[in-house]
């Protein structure tokens, strides 16, 4: 973060008993009634690594990473050396010679994550879980029972620490977008409250990378145009943002820079899409790599669709090249699908199209597949470009695979091209937790 942001933070900071967070506003003013800043974003800090340190107290205060050949997660002590998720184990050890790798306790991650969500629901039924380790809450209807939103947030942090043993950062604001930004500023183990009417004062000095959806490629484009802070983004013309980012993305980021986010907290919200991605380091974009990797991802996505009784019509593939530039290609099918092989074929065709449109790119660093326009799954999906009998056979094979995996585990059966590939460097249990909302 830049010096202007630190100056602002210091000028508005109020000491908080637990952790190292800040508050924007006066926590002693007002009465126990709902105000504009009633949305909370709770985000467990370095969740997987924190769980390992909870389970083994000898790891506390040490630089640790979950994984082995690949870093799945890193503690804050390891992050201080530059260790990051997705990094090779060899590179992580070069950056941090004292780094200790530990195996993941995936059932414990799920159990403890669920416990935190249940604790959150004791304050409001309006809880929207968006991943294994984070959720939104709207406490507008709870202030008469538990006090002001900032008091509820402080109590949640204390209880998660005392009763479950994990650190959690919380942001409180008027919108979901701003609450999430506030929780990121609060990390590690802090609390930030942004009062209604002071959003611009809080947002403007922040780096654009804190905004939802701004990745390395977007940040690089904005930086090249001299847009480095949220305030500079808010001041940029819609025409400039459209030129840099495209019409939809430019408009979306412009709205977020102005804290224009009408979304409400949705309890029990069903996923609007399902997806999975695989980081590849730097690999030559061969047909074999596409078929194997996208087959693996399609297997994960289609399996989750079938487990949820869902199917989808729109398939989207994202290809990230070695230079961090990403492109997407989508296709909307006549019928909703949840067949692994059908999804694989469509994904491979889309990725091949993306590569053909960029002939100068030879290497890829990430592939992703998602399915949207979800509907309740029909008994049999009759999909492109196969005849009915072939698709029925695919559907039957998928169902048989699902039954075997449910009984004996995911490794018990699978499609040969995927099962015999080298994509197992990240345990399936970890991918399932990361993909699960």
C-alpha cells in the first residue's frame, strides 16, 4: 500500500483490543440501531496454515506451508519471505530455507470452517458463505439483540479466536464489495469498520489491486495508464476504462471504485456457476496438455454438477498465457449438460479456438473451465454434437463412476487420460475444499 493510505489509516485509527485492526469512525458513538454499515465480511486468516498451527502448537510462529511439491497454502510467517500458494516447493525453500512443509488435514479444514459458519449464524440468519473460509453477514436485523455492527464484529472475532482457536479478519461497511475490501485491509487478524458517508475517504488512497476482480493482468493495464489507486480509478473516464478493460469489465470496476454495489447478502444462495482451474507453471500448449488438463477440470466440474442435481448450458474456458495475459471463450449449448466427456470436448474446442486466435502464444500457465446458466438436472442430457445413444452411454458411465467414488473414494475410478496424468500434485481433497462455496 502507498504512503498516502498509511497516513490516512493512522489519522483515523482507533485502537481495537483484539488483533491489529483499525476502525474508520467512532465506535463509541450512536445507539444500538441499524445504520448503513451493517454488512460484514469475515475472512479466516491463512486458513489452512492456521488450522495446521492449531492442530500442532509446535508450528505456531513458524514459517510453514501446506503441501510438498506445490505450496497449497502458507502461514503469514512464510508469506513474509515471499512464499505464496501455487509456488513450487523448490522455489519456496529457496525463498525461505527454514520453511517446514506439512501435510493437509482436509477433514479438519471442513469441520472447522463449518464451525465458524455456525457461529456466524448465531448472530443473524442472513449469512452468505462464499468459500470454505469466508462469508458475508447482514446484521441490520440483529442490532437490537447484539449491539452495533462494530460490536458484533468484535464479538465474532473474539469468539472465533477463543472458542475455535483461529484468527479471523472482519470488514464492516455499507456494501458487500466495501466490506470485503475492508477485511483485506484489516489482515492479519484485525477489524476495519467503514461508516456510511466515509466510503470515499477510505477507498480513494487504496491500491486498485484490492478491488474485487483485479488480477495481475488488469492491474498491469491500469498501471500502464497511470491508474494505481482506487481514487484514480474513480476519476478515470468510462471511455478510458472501456478501452483498457473492455465495456463490461470497465463499467464493473468503475462502479466498484465508486462503491456502487447493489448486491445484498443472500442466505442459502445456490451457485450461479461451477468451475475449476489448474495452475500449470509454464507449459507448452500441446493438444495432449489441453485434453488432459481440461479433461481433469471437466471431471471435477461435471461431478459437482451431478452431485448437486444441476446442469448448465454455457461453458466458459479461460486460458492464461505465460505473460499473465488471459483470454476467455464461451459457448452456449442448446441443452444443459453435466456429462464429463461432453464438457471435456466443448472445453477443448473452446481452448483450441482461443489459442488459434493468438498464434504468437506458445505457452500457457493456467487453464480454467466453468459452467453457468445452471438448471435442475434432467434425467438424461442430450447434448452437442453427439447422437442420443452416445450421450446416454456417457451419462450412464458418469453415474457409475459417481457411485463408485461415493463408496470407495475419488481415486477408486476415473478416466484413464486424467487418472494417469501428472495433475495429482495438488490433492483432490484440497481442490474440493477450494472449489466448494
